[in-house]
């Protein structure tokens, strides 16, 4: 695997690596993962830092977890769906938009996955 | 012509709420949609408002069956943020608790599958023997569930020599009983008829949908997170169990063999238990950073992402329990199956949700049903 295509290595642990991937090279990084035979996704995490929203895609490569970290603006956060290449991500993307208000283009759903209709919107946003 | 049948949210196949919107053509399932959220408790949000130590107790309460694996994963995650090396004895005790938990979870599941296919005796026998494990856990930790064994930096209690001896006796008894289950569940013609080629999840689908745990291992995929050598798994001899039938019968086979493996792991941990402290000194401040911790819960890969901003409380704790990953497998398993097989197929992924959130009241003397949602209950509470 050509790890330079995944972005800059930002953190390495016993069995995980986290890469900071620029949004514009996200698709290239996904293609690199697929070419290396990686198609298992553990989950997608979203973090509202107060200044930006970090979206972390956690993939599995053998015994190692490989994470791509994408930074999105807090206002009008948008990212394309990856469900065609990684069908396992479909629910995680819905959770991401429900909890943090990130629009996942191509995987919008009128129904909530977890939250009740009268629950506060985007409960994991910092303003709450 | 297709018909829609709502299944749940009141306890479809097991005593936990989920709603399946099933489309059938005659007796054959043609489509299925899963609805969740009946028990969403906002635990990830809550964890951002509590300190690292308090969060051990919250993690413990995510699941009643696999509470030990949640605290293990969370504690090991925070330990990796702190750069702590946990004493070896604590790692061995954690492994024993994790495997005892796997045992009682697998016995519970065997009982559920037996119940769903109409074998009530096998259900009662497997739940009776599960009590042996729960009694051991109670004697070791003080609790049948929510053991409160783990803490950041190690474990809170040791296992005395007498308890080690008693655990070994319990394991010997369970070994014999599990041999009997193997005969019943894998050779009995009725069980085979109800489980062979039922709820098939092909290897390709299991890989594409990122399914985890015994389900994926029953579909020819060798994926067991214990190979990442957390806790004391590097020190014991064990092997991941992989089967190739892709059906419920294979899932039975995988889980029964995993019971033998778990018994072996516990025996090795007790026989080679090192001496030493139970807990290491924990620095008061968690430095800024992020970490990923993955473990193999009884139902599959449990995932924690923890980010610290250097304050007393974590900036984010993301949890992905195994059932969440395994739900996507329901669709390929159910489509094309007979409607009568739905309960056993749903039970075969061993789903784990939690308690209900709404109250329905039928007024005395009338047949009128009133639903009290969260807002009305709050209003009633605030009313004088």
C-alpha cells in the first residue's frame, strides 16, 4: 500500500494509525485502500472541536486499524457518501449526519436512525 | 402480491425492542427494513460531560451482558492515552473476566436459539448451566453482571487461591456439559433441519457489509480481534474458530467451539497467574491526544475512539458495539427466507439492544389507550 496517498501520518499506536487526509484527496485515498484489498470499515466517528468538525473513517487492515481524518467546516459541513465502495458504512454515515449535522451527499434519509422526532437536533454539536 | 408485516418493536424474537418492517410474498420474505432508536440513551454525549474515572461506570452500563468488555476497552484506551503499562496480573484477571463473560453470553445465545426452534429443554439446560458461570462471576467480583472489576490502570480486585480452585472446578464441569451441547446442537436431526442452510450469509456479503464476530467467522472470514493481543491474549494459546457453512448451524458450531476455547484460555490464565500488584499509579491528567481501542466482545468487534483535549473530561468517546455492525447482515440473511424462520434468523445474529422508553396506559373502565411520550412524562413530573 502506498501510504503517501492516504495523507500525513498524524498518530500511530500499538495497532492503529491515523492519517490526516485533505478533503480533495479523500477519494484517491479510498481508491488506494480498495486497491490494497481493504473493504472492512469499523465505524465513522465525528468530533466537533468547536472550530471545525473532524470526521474519522476507521478501516481495518488485518490486525491494524487505519483511520482517515477529514476536516470539515462547522458551517455547512458536507461530504460525499462512501456507501458504494464500502456498503458497511451506510448506517454510520446516517449516524454522523444525525448526531453532528454533517450532510452526507448521496446518503440522505428523511428518517432518523436513533433519535426521536422531538429530540434536540445534532446533540453532539458543541453549542448544546 | 406482496404483504407488509410489522415485526416488533415489542420483543421480536427476544426481549429487546427493534422494529422490522418485513415484506412477504406468500411465505417468502422479499424485503426487510430495520428501525432502531427505541432505547437510545445518549451515552456518548453523557461521557463528554463526565470525567475519565466516572466514565468507567457509564461504560459498564452500556450492556448488561457484556459489561466487562466495555470497561476493559475503555480502560485500555485511556491507559494508552496515558502511556501506562498495566501490571501483568491485572491483564490476566481482565482476560479471565472477558472469557467468563464470553461463556455466559454464548450459553445465553445457545438457549435463545434452542427456544426459537422449539427446543425448550435445551433452552432450559443451557440457561441452567449458564448459572455456573454467573455464580463464579459473582464470587470473584461480587456481581452477576456489571462486575466493576476494571479501572483505569488495572483491576480493583484479585482472584484468591480458593476462588482460582473453584473456577477450575467450574470449568471442568462446563467442559463436560458443553460436550453434550455439541452432540445436541450439531448432530440432532431436528436442530439440523431448522438451522442447516437457514439464514445464509455468504462470505462475500459478510466481507462487504463489515459484519463482525461469530457470524462473520461462520461465513469463512478469519476475523477475530483477539489476535491484536490486548489484555493477556499474547500469553495464552488459542486459535480463532472459523467455519464455512455460512448458516445458523455454522454459527452454532463456531460458538460451541469458542466455549471450549474460552474454557482453555481461563484455565491457562489461572494456572500461569503471575504475582504482583493489581493496579498501577495513574497520573491525574490525561494528556491531549487520541486513541483507538478494539476488542473482541462475545458478539464481535467492539470499537472505542477516545479523544482527549487535556481537560478532566474527554472531548469525544465514540463507541461502536458489535450488534450495530451486524444489523446490516439481517437483510441478506432474511431475503428469500421463510417467514417462520425469521425469529431464529434474527436471534442468530445475537442482537443486543436495551430497555424501552415509552409508556402506554389503558384508562380504567374504557378501552381508550393513551400513549405518554417523553414530553408528557416530563410535564407530569413538573406539574404540582
